[in-house]
């Protein structure tokens, strides 16, 4: 059996591009024509890495192919196929044939169809790119992709301008939102803002009735299109074609092209292409609108959940955490302190002789006193994890993670000083002329057997001791 070298000595002399592949060694050989086609330097044995600068694309599926795919899955032996080659920013439509030479050696011949890839393929590539780009379009990307689409449709339709117009919410005015102009052509985007639709009645009647305005020669417009003719002459437009864009069965704008340099007999292919780009843009706008509505709904839901959480976990009178929030938080903080072997302290405070305060000053004054005490306790809880909660009636509880016995005692002393600064008169108290607090606290380093009920019970017992031994006192459990 002939070796690949012997076979190659014959194939390399062929007058067209030839690429030979040995599946055993995974090496390639390219004759001079193939080297030029793929922009490769002379090399005795080529591999996949030598072809990393090229791109092969199926003209039908638009899928990118590896060079190896041509030899093992893409081509049918002895049947002419096509593939697009992109190299050095130039695209070629190639006619290719595949043939098996031996069990391990195969070859492909390449011939360029005409000089470059044709216009139809160019537009197909453009449409493919536009569709892919606009499927998951983001608000900050939309202008870039619309401008690309307008340039593509203007170029392929041999137009001098292409543009996108949108109507206002009242459907009374139109504005040019995006515009592409050919080299040397004057743009009009800035001057075409908030144009009343009433100035172009002929145009909008056709647009509303047929979603199409196609004029090969502006000079042929009827007398009833006087406003339109005047506007087109101002912009030196000779031919124009526009396609309406609809959203939820309502005309919301249009996409169009016009010619300035020479008149154009618009073809059915032009119409199809503009309509196709218009439909792609319409779907993109629908996606953007849907995403905006979805994001708004999600944000509203988040806000509603936050408000609901605040309502569920906040005391209605004092606006600090309620008993429900306290119960959840103390369980979470115990677990966290167990995990990191950190101390935790619980303080329970009671306003001294609060019933007498309420009975003497009235419930409105009593509520105001509760609010001031709650705000003071809340302001003292500055660290993440600290929590001040209304425990019930005139009782308040404070959860202080990473706080040992000494620090808990200091914190309790600080509370009493800050309450004293409030200067809330309480002439009916048996311990002071001002409103005071009794405080009980318990500190520990919890373990996996520690439960919230035990900590609460010990802090509550300490509070009971502070009240029984004279009030306006600080008591710890167990006592020092």
C-alpha cells in the first residue's frame, strides 16, 4: 500500500487547493494552492494548531466547524459540498469534495465560488448574527445591535439611509430613534424628533392599512401626499420603503430605507429583508419590555416581602424587633456562637413600677415612655448580630453575641446611664423620681446541648432577683 508520502508526491501537483489528512498520525499536508488559500507557511507536516486562525462555517446551519469535522462527519464522499471559509477577515464560499484514498488517508479539494462569498450569504450571516445578539439583549446593548441591524439592511438593500422610528405613548408623534447613513449622506435623525403624525396623513394611512409604504420614485406620489413629498424633497430622497412594526396588534413604529444618490426599484427581496429585520427588532423590543416588566414585578415582590418581614418581625408600637423576631434570632445566634465557640449574653430589662406610671400619667404617656426606652436600647445595639426586642409589656430583651459576663455587665450599666439621660419623670416610682430599669443578664459559651429556653430562664431569674432586691439594679445569673 502506498504511503502518504508517495500519494502526496502526486496530489501536490494538482492545479487546485488540496488538503490531505492521515487519521492515524492526525497530520495534514497542503499543496501550494491550499497554503495560499489558508494563508499558511510551507510546512511538511501540519496539525490542527496550524489552522487555528481560520473559521469554517456551514452555509445552511451557520454552525462553526472544526477542520477535522470536514473529514469525519460533514462531507459525503465524491459529492460536491459547500463551506464558508473566513480567514484574515475575508470570507470565501468554497466548493469542496471529499474522497477516501486509503483506510487512513483522505483528501479534500477546495475551489472558490466566484471571487468571494455572495451577497445572499452575507445577509444570511448578518441575520444570523442579529438574531443571536437580540435573543438575550440587555437594555445597555440595544442601541449597538439596532445600529448594526440598520447598517446591515441599508447596505444589502443598496440604500443611503436606514432608520427606526417609534411613536409616542399617545400615538400622535413619531421620533427617529436610530439612523444609519452611507458615506457622504446627510443624517436627519436630530431634526426628526416629535414629528406630528398629522403632518404626514398619506404616509400613515398606508402604514395603518397595509403596514407598508413603498415608493420607487418620490416624484410619482399623488397630490394627496403633498406633505410627504415636501419632506422627502427636503431630505433629497428619491426612493423610500418603510415597514410597520406592531406590538400587541398595535402599530408602534416603523423601519425603513431610502435612496438619495439614485432611485431604486425596490424588489420583493428588499421587502422581505427589511420585513425580516423589522420582525427581529420587534421581538427584541418585546423581550426587553417583558424583562422590564418581570424585573419590576420581581422588585415589587422583593419590596413587598421586605415590608411583610418587617411587619411580621417588628413591634407595632415601638418599631423595634418583636417577640417573634427575638425567638428566631436567639436560636440563630446560639448556633453561630456554638460553631465559633464564642460567648453570648442575654439581657432582660423591666421598667420599674410601670403600672403606676401608666395609671398616673395615662396610657398615652406610657406609650411614649416605651418608645423612648425602645429607641435608646436600639441605638446601643451597634454591632451586627446585636438585637433589641420588645419582650412583652414593659419588658425588653437584648441579645449580645460575642459578649462575655464582664462586657454584659458594662453594657447593662451603660443602659441605665442612657435611660437616666432621658429624664422621664416618674414621681410615683419607689426608687427614683425618674423612670428606671431593672436588668437581669446571663452569659455563657454555648454548646450543642444549649437551648434558648434555658438562657431565657436564667436571665429572667436574674431580672427577678434585681426587682426583689430593690429595683433599679443589675443582676447576673449565676451571681458573682
